[in-house]
């Protein structure tokens, strides 16, 4: 283990634990402007797919590269750094990640993080912005096309966002979000191919829309598919699942059962499983050059104990001990009092 990684998982406070809320019927109010925007993106993206036949290779490669940059902004930045404080970053890395995130049209970092903290804290209740119990389409993208449930607004105000609202980099992004988003999401990725290798502007623009649509759906799948299909090796009593294949497209975010159980792990995935986890590779590299530090992780021992206590028995990475007595005895006899206490909080 690298010296800059701490196996340090802060225990959730009692009041931070998700609470079951009785759900009442809710009448959706559709936000038509958002429906139109999504419709435009999808039509433009499909046209971009068709234009790929006429595109120059550098345009395709540039969009793959730009997809990864946006992915780093969302996964390494908005998700792991700012939502979960899974590691700390120096100013140049914060600025880079903020700019990368601005290329994804996923709202400002501060708004994204408030929704995401709500999702973890009130998972699958009415206060969860993309509550997976409201159906696949709702949790995928439907929630972005209707007005918020009153509980999301009410309980969202109880989320402590002071660490982010006092961050000057994020404050700057919030203030100029519209300009940053239009420039980095739509203009820059269309202008680069146009100026540097004389791609047609129409082709460059529409392939860029295609990139945006694919990226958006991959992100949406974490909230929909990864709350419905797949294994639950760490906690079978919650909806989040493991979909390794999704991780390839989501730069390492497909291990969602693990992530909901250990949200402070900077890898959002199991120890040693960094294949396809490009965001972890970026953070490791940044730690190596000194721009990222205080990386938080979970000990293998803790992971195995959690698997034995509440997992569904799936052992994707061959971690469970072969000794049946140990498995069926839940290994409690070998657990420290501190570990036992920690498990009660998850
Ligand atoms: Zn989730
Ligand atoms: Zn998360």
C-alpha cells in the first residue's frame, strides 16, 4: 500500500444514517424544457452517429479522449473528491477537475454533490433525487425531467454543503457555470477538430453531441441499472449492485454495492481491482506527483468481514476464506470490538 493511502473510514453519525420514510402518492410535474433539451441531444447524437461514417479519425479519437477527461471530472472530481471527500487535492488538480467536469453538462459541482449526498443519505426514499424504487426510467433520466419531490427539496436543505460552498474553485464554477458549460461541453469540442485538422464544423459538433449522450447514459446507468441488476457481495439488503462491465464505461464506478457500503473509499471499488478503473489510476498518478493526498481506503480484512456478514455470497475476487467454520461463524470470534462496532453502522 502506498504511504499516502490511509485505511481510514469515518463512521457515519447516528443522525446521518438513512431513515425509512413512508412513501405517499406523488403527482409528477413534467419540466417540458428539459424534455425538449434531452430530445434535441438525442436527435443530434443520432445524427452524429450517422456522421461518424464521414468523420476524420482524429475527430473520433479526440472525442474518446474528451470523454475520458469529462469522466475524470465527474468520477475523480465531483464524485470521489467533492461528494465523498475520499481524498484531498491541491489547487491545480481541483481546477483541472472542475474544468473537466464543466464539459459534461451535469450541472455545477455544488448542485451535483448536494444531489449525490442526498442519494446516499436518503437512498430509496422520497428524498433520494433518483429513488430507484420509482422505476427504471425515473432513476435513469426521468428524475431530470420532472420537478423535484418536495422531500428532496426539504431534506436537501439539511445536507451540510459548507465544505463545498466555501471552496473558491467551486464557487467560481457556480458563478460562471452557464458560460463554462456552454464553452467546454459544446463549443470547444466542436472547435478543436474544426481548427486543428479541418474537420467539418457540423460533423465535429454532432459527434460531440453523440459523446455527450453516451456519457450521460453511462452516468445514468449507475443510478438505474446499478440499483437493479447485478451482484450484492457486500450488502444484500440494499438496492445498489455490482456491474463490472459498466465500470469500463464509467471509469470505475460500476462497483456500486461496494461503493454504497464503503462510500469513503477513493477507489469506489474493491482492493486490487483497479482494472478498468481509470479514475483510480488518475488519482494514484496525482498522488504520485503530490497533487492528491490523504487517500482513504478500506482494509481487506474489513471488506471480507462485511462480505461474510451481509453479502449475498458472491465472491467475485476470491476473497472469502475457504474455511467453512470461519464463514458460517461469520468470523465474529476474530473481529475486534472496533470492527464489530463499525459494521453496525453500515
Ligand atoms: Zn447509488
Ligand atoms: Zn457516491
